[in-house]
């Protein structure tokens, strides 16, 4: 499983503000700079880092592959960042599902690549209608960090530090 398959990657983007979208209906997630209404997550890149968006669901891991295991929508990478991103719009239990998909994806990544080459490692559960930070269980957050070395955020503002 190649998380750096160029056919799943978009061109580098260094805009200070852009969005990540998922139109659903069988399409893969993508970035967008000009239609904030479509954004599920907003990426705030004030240092204008060169970032690459990779579609994980429906590209790195295609439908029908890894049956029974979830995967997140995509990831943003730079020379020092790896941000896993799950985008949600509906359902009352969206947060639990999103975190499960993120955890599954991080496990896939770690079994195929060295995550420790990245200084900043985060997983974002993003919801279009619940944009601001949502509190998550401290035990879950601590477990996620201790197990994978990845910080977990439940918010739709992705701040590139």
C-alpha cells in the first residue's frame, strides 16, 4: 500500500487558506481555493508551507479493498508535516466513526511507511456543521498519542504550524 502514489496526489499547494472537500457520491476528496461553501475543513497555512494533498479513500485504498477496515478521506504532507483528515457531514455518531477511520488509516500508514520522519503528526476529525474544536475524551486522546505518536483533533480548522 503506497500512501505516496502520485496518481492519488494533487499538485503542491502553498496557499495561506484553502479547503478540503468531499462531494460524496463515490468521488474522492480534494482541495479547493475558491468556493468556501464546499469546504468541510479549512486549512490555515499562514507560513505558506508547500503541502501535498493525497486522496486515501477511493485512491490509495480503493473501494472493495481492505474490507471491514475504515480509511480516512485524505492526508496533507510536507517535509515535516503529516495530517490525516476525515471529513464528515451527517449522522449523530460521526465523531466515533471518524476517529475509528483515522485510527485504522494511521495503522495502515505505519505498517507501510516510517511515520517518524515527520515532526508534526496529527489526525483531524472534521465536520462541516461543527467547525470549531470539540472536546474529546482525554483518555482516547492520550491513547492515540501514546500508541501512534499522532495527536488527535476534532475540529474543521486545520492549522499548519
